[in-house]
C-alpha cells in the first residue's frame, strides 16, 4: 500500500498541504427483502489493481471493505474479490463543473487536500468552497507536480491538466 501522509510547503507560504491516500468504503449487505442496509461484517476480501494484490482483510462492523481511491484513478478497474465473486470498480469526481467546487473535487480525488480544516478526504466535512490558502496550496502543488506554470491561477492549462488527471 502507499504511504498515508506526505507534507510539503512552497516558499513564501506558511500552510501545509497533505497528500493522503483516502479509501472508498465499499459496503456489502444483505439482499433487499432481508435485513436491508445491514452490512455483512467479518467477510474476507482481497483487492487487486492492474493485476496486483493491493489489499486484503475482512469487512468491518458496517460490512465495508476500504478500497484505495488512488488506484481507482491510476490503475482502473480495481477488482474486489469477496464471496467468490469479483466486483470491478471505477470512480470519478462527483462535481465535474469548471467552477471552484469542481476544481476542489478534482484536486481532492487526486489526493490534494482543499478546504480550511485539516480533515481526511472522504470525511463528512464539506469543502469550504473558498479559494483560500489550502486550496491555493493544493493548486500550487498540483501545478508543480504537472510541470505547469506555478502561479496558483486555475487557468486553461491547469484546468486541462486537472480534467486529464482526474479523468473528467
């Protein structure tokens, strides 16, 4: 598995941007007509990406298997093997607009944290929908990683790279 945290700063900024490897909770539950909504806990599963095993374990008390989101982007489809069945998964950002919330969603799906509070990606806490210091830091880090002009401006080149890397 990938390391959980990587922090860095860019000169002149005093904020940190943390790259995390978030997981997507895939829930396995009883069929409709039974105990609907009740997850099946303790079920063994194995997760594969690009033909390689990237995880294994048993479902938690909610019946969830944690699937690393990064692999859903960079090695789709991800296959979860459970109950002698393979489930192929792909995922994309929920907001694909060319507005601040859409850019923030793409950045988050790629592992760049936005928003004003240091909360893990995938938490119930919403983005701040503000072009504040954390979002600007995420944009600067993304531009650096993509060898773009590092200016914190979400212009045409940055937007095109965000769309390309996020797959939408």
